[in-house]
C-alpha cells in the first residue's frame, strides 16, 4: 500500500476558479398591473413575470470546503407582455396562449443557459427566435381548428435578464423602455405601418404617434400571415436601471416625457405601475393597459 499525500495536488480540477455569483446577487423590485380600460369590453392583454435559476447546496461531503463552494447559484428573470387581437374572444385567447406556449417550451427545454459568453449569448438569441416561430405556428394551428378563433393574433414583448445582461424579444408594437439616470430610452421599434412609413421617410418620426395607421401591425404572432419576424437585441444593465414593458394602451394615452416623469419619482415598482395605469385612464383609457416594471440593483464587480 502506497501512502500518498494529496495536499501536494492543486485543486479544484482543471484549475477553474469558483464561479462568481453575480446573477444571484442581482436584486430587482418588480411589479405588474393590467387594466381593461374605459372603452373595451374585455381585457385582451396578458403579462407574466418569473424568476428562474439553478443552484447547488452542499449537504454532505468530506471534501475540504476550499475545494467546493457550499452554495452556488445563478438567477434569471423573465418578463412578458402580450396584447391580443381578433374578433370574439380571439385576442384574449391568443395573448394568453402565446405566453403559456412559450413557458411550456422553456420548461420542457433539456438545458437552460445560465452563464453567458459570446457563444451562449448567440444561442439565447437563436432560441428566442425559434420559440417565437413555434408560438406563431401554434396560434395558426389553433385558428384553423377553431373557426371562431381564425385570424387571432397577438403582440409579444419579452425580456430576459441574467446578471447585467438583458435580452429583449419583440413581435408587434408592445414596447420595452430603459430608464437610466433620468433618461428614457425606447429599446424596441413599433412594427406598424405608421412606423414603416417613417422608416421610409414618407412621414416624420414625430407624426407616427398621431398617424391613422399607427395601430395597423406589420408583424404579429398568429393572425393571417404565414411568417413572423422576430426582433431580438442584447443590452447591458446598470445599477439603478428601470425596465418597463407595456402595451400600446399605455403609450397611446401618455407620451414618453410623461412616462419618464413617473419613472423618475422615487416610488416602488408597485406604486409606479399604479401611477402609470392611472395616468393612461385619466387621459381616456381607450384600450387595455398593461405594464411590467423592474427596478434593478446590480452589485459592482470587484476591481
């Protein structure tokens, strides 16, 4: 029998350092609110907010604690708004089904990407695009099987944050905004005929908000179009950022300076959502109004 002193070997294997728990240390104050509005017979908007992750907690071992962390965790957040369209109850069904289908796909995925490099960021983007295509096909199939739902469709704007990485996926005209250091930035671009005219230089960007074609979508999940275009962008978050997802029931009733003014107030996300919805109602509330708001607390990386 040979007695070997294991202290002479370096650990852990592969010389990998313990992974930083950056994403697990991110804190967000998140809230959501949806209102039928003053003119609609039903609320065809739906929203979804979730926290997901992976974690390992050591229960029993005789391996030295310096070799294996007692706890390790990665955390992500998913936020979605969807604005349905279609006769009868089609819009309500479409927006609900789009979110449910997406989460069903995610929950059945054999692996979740919880740590990012350029290669895995590309995979996140590709998966988001593929999943939207699956949702689109599912809605079209549902419409074919149920004639009373034929032509139903929905917008969908979804945000995935992992640590300080933010991915925003958009189909339609529900918007995502980032409020940072007093400045409001629209992260998405409306997929409407009015915006298309502005992009071509036919009308000014300022005219889009009042144009008669501002509600005519050029892209949606479901509906009657064969294909769907998915816009996906990646951003970096900073400590103190506020991320707002909303349907056009908000942005039709209050303009960006008003939204920025509300977000600038030192109120929690619940109160801020209420203030935004109340402002839209006071200005007419002509459509369903849905908002999801996340206020990020991101730890500063050690130098």
